[in-house]
């Protein structure tokens, strides 16, 4: 009996076409107007194609866009916190017609698929940035992307070639449908998802293992879509994840699967999106830590947890697991959180990202209480050689 958690909206979307249909699309695309997608839109297209963004089957129209920005819901009332839209420049927009099809290509001109143009409209960037990101400051990377986006937005259902995207980490590429099959094969009924765009340090490891005490398995689900330029590259992070899982986690209780979605750094709203995406992948639980999906000082440390109170648990359909800040306590002699440790911050090993980067750039290993030596070794080598 399949008693898996239902996808968001009740049905797992699949916009990938068969090989035969792919050939037909390639031939038809020669005579279609082209829309060139920037990296974030390419990642969004892939997430729609494989069902990661279910129930979305295309880029949003004006009704959904406005409802999401203003109410954190689609126009039909279903929870959705961040608009997924496609901007087109003036030259491309002039060639598009509602009711007609257009091809979708990447920056290299490779055909990715097509869109059935349903609507051309303009968003409200000032309203969108304030409501979604909480700021209009351009130094916020998500806000900067919104203001760089062309003014005209094109909406419509997409059709995507089955081999349209890069073959990055093929061993770890699984669609939501495939992860669900894998969970069934393993006999997992309660699965916790962990979102990451950084190497996993001891604090992350601690909360993952706390969560593993409550469930059957952990989906370690790192984002490999577009991130900030100063984030550690996906290939280096993947080396760190594999080294950690190889030595410090039970192999039969963890799955490492890459997530092609991009980061928007939208803090609380993005925490909701991350939870819904993991629900589509088959997770029943989702870890929400301190400053989830945050950047700079734009969000309070636990805003991404508080936002879950705005929704009925049944309409989210996935159980969040909230964790406090974790660190090594010198007096306790182990990893702790502020919920479990009676000692002052002075007893906790606390290293900022800036401090860790400085140590690595100077050839110094972070202490083992902060990160596993196998992870530190990979990062140290990368920091010493990245400019070469």
C-alpha cells in the first residue's frame, strides 16, 4: 500500500516530453520566436519540468503573481510564497503573441523547451521586493535580481525536452517521482528533508542527527542552482557532503540528492517554499534552523520559523522541525543547542563565516569541534587553490 505524503496540490506535475515528442519540438522550434532564459529561470524551468514546483506547470500569470506577492497564495488559495515568473526583454516581447507558442533557450542558444504564451503583463517590482524580501535594498541578492529582471513577464504552460539540462552530479540527480520510489523501496514512511547551500559543519550535523532520531530517513538535499557569487561552488560542497556521509552517518538511513532550484535568499518566505518543494520530493518533515534562507541582517534569527504559524498545518502538508542555534559547549563537552545547554555563550565555540574563511585562506584548520577534519581538508585545499 502506498501511503506516501501527497504532492502539493495533490498531483505531481511532469512537463518532460518523450523522445519522439522531443524531436517534434526541435523541428517546430526552428520557426518559433525565442525567449532566452537567464540561469535562475533555467533552474525554475527544470523544477517545473520534474515536478519539484508542483502544482506549477508553467510560469505564473498576473492573477497568481499578485496573489502570491500579496497573500502568499496562488489565486486558487493554495499556499505558495514566492512568485515564479519569466521576464522577457523588449525585443523578445515584441515577437510574442498570446495564444501562440515560443521556444525557450539558454544563454548558449540550446533549446530547452517551449511555452504556450497565455499572457503578457507587468509586475510591480517595488511591491514584490517589499512583500517577498522585506526590503528594496539592491545589495540584497534576491532584490537585485528582481530589479534586473525585464519589465515584461510572460506566462504560460511549459513543455520541456527530456535531456535539456546539464548533467551535473548524475549519480545524485533524482526527480521527485524517483525519490518517492526510492523511499518506498527502502521502506521509509517518515522522511526529513534538510536544505543546504553550504558545507555541513558540526552544528548542521547535530540537528540532522537529532531529526534522524524521530524519522526513518534523512534526505540531504543541497541546492545546486544559482547561488551568490561568494557561496562555495556546488562541486566543492558535494565533496564535503560525501566525505561526511561516508564516515559519520549510517549509510542505510541517508540519501544525498541534488536539488536544481536556485536560491533567492528570501528568508521566511523561502523557508515555506523549501518545505513545499521537499513535500513534493516525498518528505514528511522538514528541518528549519536559525536564519533559514537568510542573507545579511534582513531577517530575525527565527522569522523563518514564525512564518509557519500563519498557515494551517493541513494546508502545508509537511511537518516543520524547528531547531535553535547549535554549537560545541566546552563545559558540556559535546554539541548542544540553546534549548538544551545551561551554560553561557562564553562556553560555546562560535565562529563566524568570515573567521572561518580567514582561517582557511591562511592555511589554518578550523577546530574539530566546529567542522569534521575531512570537511576542513577539502575546504582548505579549495581556498588555497581557488584563485589558481
